[in-house]
C-alpha cells in the first residue's frame, strides 16, 4: 500500500503503540484459538434464539476471530512498513532521532537530548517520512 508523508509520520509516532497492540491482540487470538470454547448446557441450550442472526455460537466466534485477524494484519502491516524501510536512514542524527521516536520518547525530550527545538525534531521526522515513502 502507498502511504502519504503524513500517514507515515503518524505510523512513526504510533509505532510503539502498534507493536504493543499487535503483541496483545496476537496473544489474545492465540488464547482464543487454542483455548476451549464453553458449550451451553441445560435450559439455555434449549431456549429459542433471536431471529435474524446466526444462532450457531461456534460460527459467530469464528466470525469474531476472523475480524480480529484482520485487525491484527492491519497493525502488522503498519509496523512492517516502518521495519522494512528503516535501513534507508543513513544520516546519524536522523537515525538517532528516528529510533528515539520509535521507542516512544516525546519530541520535547528528544529536543533536549539532541539540543534542537521540538519544531526542528518535527521537521526531521517529516524528512524521515519522505525518505521512507515509496
């Protein structure tokens, strides 16, 4: 997929969160897929089901897991997009700033660390996004 510079900047800023979301969703997905489903017993199993929906709980659970798989794939694609292109950054200062942003460090703290303004950090991140853009 082709992304705009602004979308890439957003992916860079959200990288740490996206990695955590992928890990959490993948863990839940594996637990759901590998875990046992609880069947209905007793009176609940014989009660009429609402009309207009699939009454098969297993099918509904599979549909939910398929949607979750799609969400995981979306987040993984964003993470992979950044990971597959970070070797394009050859400037040492850009690489340092880029890695700090990927680690979740805020612009103000980065600015103090590298002795630049937060506005300049924002400009450098935009330059990096242009480098990562296809």
